[in-house]
């Protein structure tokens, strides 16, 4: 998806940056931050970006039963440098077990392409009971995220 940006650039902390307005091609105006090292004046530019600044778990994993699907679906959102959802992010997000107190294995679809900046994992399972599991989310170029702890009980 290509996006039309417009606004004035300013120098912020050694990096040219500003809060920019853009049109997302579907009739909605959005606001975000564009960082650059070369543009110093008012410009119009077209970007087709897939990188985000950081990831966040916006629907945290809930307690579940071993080998049963974790509900509701876990969601990871790509955020821009201002902490807003980066709706242009369409990259792949991968989840894995972080803290693994029960020695379990994470099952389901572990890599998902984001849609409008959000990756939904609707079939995740953990194979073994344990207290205090966490998930890690990673995407190329973005700061990874760790979920809140959750528990898996025996069937």
C-alpha cells in the first residue's frame, strides 16, 4: 500500500522529524511520525513502508488448558515512534515462548502477516502445564515485545 504524506520537517534530537498527516488511500486521514536524515523542507512524498518502530501485545494471552487454543486470539500491534498503531505495517510477526516454566512447546500458526498493523494469532496452544509463561513477538526492524505472564493448566 502506498501512502501520500505531507507536512513540514523539523530537526528533533539530531534527526529530521515531524508529525505528519497522510491519506491512507481508503478515504481516511491519519497522523504519524516520519523520521528522515535528509529532508529539510516541505515536501510531498510517496512511501510504501512495512517497518514499524516497536511491537506491543494489544490482546494478551489468557490462562488456558494445555493443548487447547488460547482464547481470545492473541493480537500483536505494530506501533510508530509515537506509540500509535502503524496501519501501514504489513510485515510478518512471529511469536515464540519466552518464559517457559513447564518446558512446553508453542503450537499453532506462529508467523502471521499483519493487516493494518495488527497480527492476530487465533490458534495458539501450549503443550504443558505451567505458571508464568510469556510470549515473545518479533518482526524485522521493530523492537520486540513480551506478553504479560499467563498460566497453562493440566487437562
